[in-house]
């Protein structure tokens, strides 16, 4: 049976630092006890790191027309 949690929807926003400070702290504390959310952040982490490395000022990082 797969693990699930209604808070996994907040994982990307957490990693992107797109939550309000109180929400960010709540999710951070939640990660200590929720395997599903830890797994989600572990899986999304490399994608977020890749996105942070993109530089729209470089032609190879711009979307194709």
C-alpha cells in the first residue's frame, strides 16, 4: 500500500521557498514525522536544484520558440 499524505502538495513550494514563514516552519516540522513528504521532497529536490541552476540570460536556457 503506497504511503500518502495530503501535505505532499506543499513539498515543491517548501523546496522553492514559496511558503509563508509559518507554513514553511510547519512543513519543516512535519517532515520529521512523515515518510511520504520526506520521500516527495527527496524526489523533487534534484529537480528544484536543476531549476535553480537555469539562467534565462543564457540562450541555451531559454525556452524554444
